[in-house]
């Protein structure tokens, strides 16, 4: 008899919820993670009373009441509303695109004026069948919004000219004809009071967790200590890149402590011109309205992904998606492995979708 029912590879949100729910129904789990901490990319490091989002801003939002009620079992959320600011050549704009943005762009004040301005620019472009991201964006919102708020940011994010990127990356662009700066349309939104670590620690309380353990360095032994594996890492790596490597975009974070009380007045500020190398600056204290004499900011730089870097954004073009389907079909034939999370399923997931997916996986093992 093997020592564990499940070996959970990855102590992020998917792995923690799966282990918690499996433990509840009497399954013995071992959770391992190659990092020195639990929480995966939602991990927060508390520095001088400020919960620093170490792997980029994570703002919880959902319209799924079941998911909202689920996380609220473990942690209380504050009422943080994400209302990012964009800076283009020293001009400030509200995001998402709304009446504040349109006033800042064109000094217009009514929804009808905004609709006419966008329609006029779309017609002037005379783009009937967009063949790339640039044409797709202009055909949706016109030249001004594209040039100032989409082009540079997108080219930095993907590391390519917008003319080289496929049109399908931007299927639609959210445009609001109201003075509403709330970035998300979801009913429920906030940040866990005390940071995401509180959530992860409660989920994994009483469950065996081993950190600084690399699955691939001790694969033979680890595969033999549990009946089944829950794997939240890269699916292509798990199968030794049998069908080729899947592609990602990477991120690099530069964290700075500043001896001023308030650096930018907002948690999230995007920099949309190409000449500034980072895409955004996060000022962490604003997520939880921390009062302190100093502040901590993080500059976020998109980078070319290589195997020695953390993979962040799947590049879900046709070539990569076809490769992934081959891995997915292979995994479907193996009853002893469950893949989860953004790397296991080669999808960019918001946190609520990860929770839904983990709860669905538990439902299947109960059947």
C-alpha cells in the first residue's frame, strides 16, 4: 500500500483547494512545492506591515456566488475596487475605457458624443477584415484609443509588433459609456485581509506540506509514494516534451522600498508607451490601505520566456493550442494523473476559475 492517496505537486491555489477538499473526505495528501513558500503566484511577503504581491498584482473578483462563499469560509475580504490608471507620455487616463477616458482624450461629456467619435474613427480606418492585432483593435475602438492605450502596452507584453500579432488576441475591447472606473464587472471583488497567505495557510492546515522539493529531481521516488498525482506544473514538461515545448511569456519584477508615504496614489498604474520598458507599477500598500511612512513598489517587465524562468502567460496561438491538445489527449488516457491550474491546462485563469476547476476535480473523484 502506498503512503498517500494523492501527491499534490504545487502548493498554489489549485493544489491547496484540492488537498483541503480531499483531506475532508478522508484522503491522505502530500503537497510539495519547489519554492520555499506556499501559495504559488498569489504568495504575499509581509514587509514592514505591507503585504507585497511577490508575483504581480492579484485582485480577487468573481460573479460566482458559490466561489465567493467558498473563499469567505477561510478569510475576510476588504472592499478594494480595482481602478487602474494609464500613463501615456505624461498624460493620465482612467481604465477601463469609459466616459472619464473619453473626456481625457477628446474633452467630450456625453455617451452619444463618445459613440460618434469612436464610430467616426472606426469608419475612417476602413478596415473590413482585420488580419492582425493592430487592425483588429482599430476596427473596434479607433485610432486614438489604440495608439495611446493599447499599442505600446500590448507590444511590450507580447514582445512583438502589433502588426505581427494575430487578430484573435483581441476578440473584443470593453468600452463603457458611463463614468465607472471599476475595472471588473464582477459582483464580488476584494483583497483578503492579511493577504492571500491567510487563505492558503487555512486551506493547508493539518496537511503535510514539503517545500523546496523539485518533483523532477526526485520523480521516480515521488511517483511511487502516492496512488495518484495532482500536477499543477507544466504539462509538456511532465511528458518530457514529447510533442514539443509549449510557449509562454515571462515576467521580471523589480521591487523597491521608497522613503515616502505615497508614491503614485493608486495600487495599479499602467505605462502604455513602448519606450518605458515596464508595463505597470504596483504600489502594494493601496490594496489594503496600509498606513506607513514608507512604501513598496514593484515594476513589472515582460520578458522572453526560457526554461530557467517562471512561465506566466500561455501563448495560446494555433500552433501551441494544437500541441497542448496532444498532451491533453495523452493525459485523458491516464487515470492516475490530474492536471490543474494555468500550467497544467495551458490557460490563463483568473483566481475564481482556478477555484471552480479545483472544486470540479474534487467532484469527479467523489463519483
